[in-house]
């Protein structure tokens, strides 16, 4: 996966990036060469997962890692058939810019909107 894609199954990409779900902490963690570089926090509400906070190490911002973290989490949740509710402003903005990712969420219309 030298193209910069990141998976949420713990697989490491060619650039050393790994995204994994840590359900006991309700967050997806992005690691670069074993060092935590970002997280996407969530909470469970019934049959849905609400994505409520994204944070990337300040020294690694503006490098696309936040988008890669969110994309990996969205693909993982979608693949597991989980209803996704985006509330984090970063996630909502990313979905507005990337229609292929918005399709993973289905009918979601951003914070508080209907979800798949």
C-alpha cells in the first residue's frame, strides 16, 4: 500500500502508518512507526457510532494524516455494517470534500443528521 492508504485492521502501510480500533477506549488510533500520531474518538449510541473528535499530533498536522485516520475508521465501520453519525467538525468537513467517503456514511447529513 505505498499509495498512502491506511487500513483500520492494524496493517502497516509502506510509510509506516497503522490505524487500529481500540474499542475499550472508544477511539481509533493512528500510529507512525509505532508512535501515536492521532486519534479519532467515538461513542456508541444504540446501534450507531458517533464520531465526535479528531486530533493529530501538532507536529504532524497539514500532512493528510487526519484524513487518512478518518478514512480508515469510516471504511472499517462501514465494512462492519455499523451506522455512522459524524459530529466532529473535521469529519463533517472531510465528508463534504470527499463524496466517495460520504457514500460510506450513507444518508448522513453531518452533525445530528440522519445516518445510514
